[in-house]
């Protein structure tokens, strides 16, 4: 009987496990906001940050890739929230090549790294100064607009980034994009 309970608990915990790397689940201590860094970039150079948002563009260079991100507030586990608020844009730099069709505009990403300065650029005709973050870790989130086998499934009391779509669930919210 104890063995059955043990396997049941292991299964329940595995079902609640998050695919997000542990270090991305919470912000570093004393991490500045994007607004703080934009206002005083030199003051925060070398500070670790955890930011996220929607990918606006991908720029592959010979040795690295820059991802332009429109910042969005992060949820409890680090997933950018689908809200129309932002503190602006930033560049995230990672060594090597990233496939632009995978890291496509509109996809959500959470990044962890150090503020490495700023870079001048343009958004259409507008001059813009981007804070630059050097990669330590990042997570590309699954697209919510695609049909998913997990939509509408009740996960009991396993709280993660997904909303619950069963009216019996304590986290039920019919307005959630997961329940459409």
C-alpha cells in the first residue's frame, strides 16, 4: 500500500513539474526594472536581471544573436503576461545562432542575464536606445494560440502557469485564453 502511495505522489509531482529552468522561476535579488535601467544604464551595468516579453525581431550576427523584446510584466513563474503594458524594449544577446522561424515575432520569452550596456537603434523612423542583456539563460514559451492537447484538462491542485478550464477547479477562470 505504501508503495502505491509513493508512486502516486511521484506521479502527481511529475505532473506539476515546470519545464522552466529553476533559475528563471524567480527574479534575482535586487534586480532592477527595465525602466530603472533605461533611465540610468551605467548605474546598473553588470547587474543580473530577469525580464521577458514578446519577441519583436531577431538579428543573427556572425558570432551571436540579438533578440529585440517588447517587455511585458512576468507572471508568478516567469511567463510574460498577455497584457498591453510595457516598460519598453530591450535587446537580449546570446552566443551562436538562433533560428528566426522558431524565435519569431510575437513569441514570448523570459531571459536571465547581466546588463551589458545599451545600443542605439531604430523602431521604424524613431530613434531608440535599447538596454542590452548578455545571456545567462532563457526560455521560449509555447504559443498559446495553437490548439493544445492540455487545454480544458483539470490538473487538480497542481498550480503552474496554465489556467484551469474545469468549472470544478479552484483556479477556474472562463476569461482565460486557455479555456477558449
